[in-house]
C-alpha cells in the first residue's frame, strides 16, 4: 500500500458529478427562491434567507466546482491477479485491498447522466463489503467486470 | 421418507394468537384511547375471535416433513407456500424453549442456512421434544439410509458455576443500560402524571431531609443493580458449552432455554471483550463472529461463547473449544501506535466534552464543573485508547486490539479477511500515521474492525504480508 494504484478513472466522471450535484443544488436554490418570493410578498425577515443563500453559494462552489475535480484526482484503482486495490477520498484518503477469492459478484451500473457521457460504474461485492469504482468508460467497465468475475471464479472456499 | 408429514403441536395456536396480539397491540391501544369503552370491548371481542380463528387455521395449514434430500415446509391459509431447504445447506438447528414451551414440554426449532440475516430460514414454533430430536437426526442424516447416526461424543464441556454467574451479573454493564432506561422512562412518565401529584411530591421533597433523598436514590440504584444481576442470572443461567469434532453446542437460560449449534468451520473470528469493571479484576468474556446463521439475542450480533472467564483460563478454554483460535497473551508482540499518535487520541476522545465545557461555561457558569470533569475523564479514556491499540501478525493470523469503552481483542485468520483498508487525512500523512481497518463476515453481514493512528509504514508492511499480490500486467 506504499504506492497508489496505477489507473485513474474516466475524466468524464468530473462532468457526471458536476451535473448530478447541480441538480441537487438546483432543487435547493428553487426552494430558497420560492421562500425569498414569499418573504417579499408577506414582509418576512430576510436575515435567515440571506444566511441560507450564503451557505448555499458556498455549497454550490464546493460540490459543483471544487469537490468533483479533487475527487477525480484522488480516485485510483488497480487490478492484480489476486486482489483489487482501490484508493479514494478527498480529505481522508482511503486505500482498500480486496482479495480476489472473496469477491462474490461484480456489477456494472449506469444512471441516466452516466449514460449520456458513456461511462458506467463497477461495484464489487464481497460477503461483507461493497466497493464501487464510480466511473469508467463503458468498454472499460464491462471489461473490468468480466475480468474480475473470471479471476474471482478460481477459488471456491467456504464463504 | 425419513420424517413423516406432520403438523406442529396444537400449542402453536397459542403462539399464533400471541403473535397477532403483539402485532395489533398498538391499534387496540389507539382504539382504547380514541373511542369509548364499549367500542373497545366490542373491538376486543371481535379481535379475540378473529385472532383465534386465524391462529387455528394457520396451525391447521402448517405442516412439514423430511425427505432424503430436503426439509419441506408448507403453510399459508389463502396463499399456499411450499418451501424446501436442502439438507446439506442447513447450517444449524437451534432449539429455544420459552416458559410456555416448558409447560407443555415443547421447543421451538429454528433452522438456519448460510444466508445470514436476522430471520431464520425456517422456524417451527412448537414441536414436542421427541419430534425435535427426531427431526434433528433426520436432518443431519443426509444419506439414503434410515440408520441412526451414533450419539455424538463430546470432546469438551464447560458449565458456568453459580459464583461465576453472580460475578458476571455484578460486573455486567447492565447497570448502565437499566439506568438509561429509567431516565428515559421517567422523562416519558412526566407527560402522564397529573400536575397536582407533581406539585405535592415536589413540596414533600423540599421539606424532607437531604439524607432521606440520598437514601432513596441509593436504594433505587441498588434495586436497579439487583435487577441487572437477576437479568444476567436468567439469561446466562446454566450456561453450558460443549464441543464435538466439528461443532459447538451452547445451552443457556433459566426461564427461556436456548440451544445454539455453531459449526466450527464457520467461525470467522474469536474475540475477547473486557469492560471497565472486569478488566481490573482480570475477567473477560469470549465471543465469536459466525458467518450466517445464529443470532444470539437481538442486542448483540456476536455470539457469546462463554460469559465470564479469568485471563488465566482463556488460553485453556480456547485450546479446548476452538483450538484453531488459541493464542497466548505472553507470545504477542503488539505493534503499537507511536507517541506522535497520542495527540490524535486525546483530541478524538475529548473534543466533544471540550466544546460542551466551553458552551456550559458561557451559558451556565455554575454548572461548568460537570462537563469539565467529563472532559478530564475523556482525556484519561483517550490515553487508554492509545495504550490499548495495536495489532500482531503471525504467519496466517492477525490479532487486533482496540478500545472504545470496553477493550476488544480479536483474532482473525488472514484468509477470512474480506477487505483490508488504510485511511489517513492530511494531518496524519504529515506525521507518517494512518488507521487500518479489516472487514470480516458476521451473521449480520459485514463486521469492521479499526485500529487508529498507527505508523503508516507498519501498516504498509502489514498489507504487504497480507496481500497475495501477483501482478497481472
């Protein structure tokens, strides 16, 4: 675990994260704007709404502009014949080793935003944990899935 | 057919009715509160009749039998379900007897497969003892022959003595739990007690002497404590563990008798838990993490192998019952966190209390000493966390130790580790520190053990040893 894993994920992940964060924050902005309109209509106090807006501006910057880039930079993975090595985490860096013989199944998943960018995520499940590689190009994702499931098939140990 | 088609014992009707009562208790309560008494009586009557009919019908339609390969269960009044469980998939057959069961000389049979989860794969709520033993034989005998398998020989047996049981109760954390319940209970009660009673008591309390109040509080605490001891006696009374070649059998309970079967090869980890009362006395309890199957009680998801053992007895116990998992404390060379990690331990354990102290100091300066004392205690706890953390790797096993309040020591086989993790943030990286975690399988899914703020290079060495690592490309 001295060296970070070799492969980065697909750079399009940044766009996917930006868009999905924009959707969530967009909903938050809509609520805030509605409240602001009400406040103007019925002469409510503006202090709280302005406070909430400042916080939302900060959140928008963090989740839409800063975090996706950092997260992409940190996300790495590497597949060995006998284990899977993953690194992620913006502030707290986590490196995980998953023995191949413990892998029970591998899935690829693709939401609507991911589909638009032709990326897919790969989730790797052991009996006790699930690990997700968030965005790979569609071909890479299905290759990885097939390769892991082939490597994982080797040993049939109890549990 | 090895075990003929049959129904449960008719007492199962009682259990069915009780279950409906339990499920619908709150709706009845709402009727009682919301409407007047006559409506409630009518509802109660209708409910009783319906529950009885339902209880009878579900008993009537529930039957089971065993063939050469499978256990078959069929049930359901309107929607008939027929379920088969392959014999060789069955992991354990557990018998539980509640007080009602014991009156009728019955037992509840729970059949577990590897699939984990809280719910048993199949539960037969009331079976006569004879049937239960026959069923167990039929299920264990997975061949074609009807030959009785020879009575299993027990390689080891250990029973809890009464004095040890008493000590378990005295040193259990039950005291804290019961106090918690009572505090919560009192705050709920407040809503129900009429004002006048409240005022009256309050006046009386003011006029009564302080000594009396102190005496009352002490006696309440004493009663709580006695209750927790009693609870332990009931729960762990007659605790017996037995071992055959491949399995452990655990029987326990004074009122409700429980019998668990644990296949040795499904044990994922063995742990020792020392709470703060027991550790100075040198006592601990032993638990096991088991893949799938048994859920021993609802609070803990680990299975207790023995409620209380002295440090000196642990090694012998492990040798006898789970020989693969025995270790000697003297042989262990702990890899401990470095001194540079100490500030992290202090901050983690005391930050909350520090903030609380400051807040209380600002708003209620007279009470500031309470969080301050807690703050100092939490610093002490942080030091204990630091002192107790560590790991030790032998050729194929990994021993971990850490403390939250209780000190936990866990032994895992390397090959049982489902995932190995290393974590650190910028501050830790600067000082060459990191935290490690391992995940193993337990009966509630995954169980994760963490040891915090170790030297990063020690963790790297550990991961190198654990890793199988042949590079693919």
